[in-house]
């Protein structure tokens, strides 16, 4: 007579209608969301393991199930948000097409306004001592390459193309940071107009 075999460890174990993997992913998402809430309220300095766990309603055991440290959590969160900011830029940054400059600028500004928590982490917190310096250094070249390969594709000299892209990327990051922290008072329309003018100006600097 054949006996029933126990379930394989490779098979998902269902509890409460969800698998172990699904529950882990839900806990990880809850921790990331809790960290975003803390950032929105008090900045990245407020993000600690205990504070995140309290906000998420989880114990530290579940924190370390997903992240080795608070810095790793911030690194993961920052990279996720960076990908979200790349989406509108990728959609509109088509090679040297001035007609799309306003659409790109509006999409970028609206993305900044969409979720103040995410914008604060991505654009304001790297300027403070939150441990995000190395992550920012690792992520920003992706944005710079997008700008130089699309907005400034007409510039033949690679050094000039790189100069324009790096300067524009860093300048806009600083501008958005000042806008979000309140030291730059401007309307959405003024920011959009400035971005359009900036793109046009940088294109003109090295017009071959």
C-alpha cells in the first residue's frame, strides 16, 4: 500500500490563503511603506529599525528577514524610487525633439509633486547626512546617460555632450531640492517654464 508523501519543501505552503513568499513580500512592502511615511514626516534621519517596525506593526525579526540594516532599507527604497523617476524621462526624452520639451518638463514636475515622501527621499535627503551618498553616486549616472544620449544627442563631441548632461542633471537636482525644502518659492508653471528654457539653452550652447 502506498503511503502519502509529505509536501516537498519546494512547494508553497498555504496559510490564511497566502504562501510564505507572499507573506514575506507583504511584510517587506509594509516596512518600505513605513519608512516612506517616516521620511515624509521627519526625513530619513527618523528611519531606524525600531521606528520602521513600530510603524509597520512588525517585530525586528521581520525587519531582518528583509534587510540587513537600516542603510540597506534606505538603499533599496532609494533605488526603487529612482526607477520611478526614470519612467517619465525615458518616455519623453527622444533625441533632440524640442516639441516634446514641455511634455517632458511637465511629466517630470508632476512626478516630483505626485508623492512628497518619495520626492523628499530622492531629491532632498541625499544633501543631508543620511548615509545615502554612495547610493546617489551609484544611481545618478543612469540619469546623466539618459540626458546625454537623448536630449543632447546632436552634440558630436562626447566631452561636451557629457559636460552638458552632468551640469544639467546636477543643476536640476539642486533646483528641485530647494523647491521641495521651501528655500525656492516658485509655482509649478514657473518650474516647468524654467526646465523648458534650460533644455533649450543647453542645446544651444553646443549647437554644431
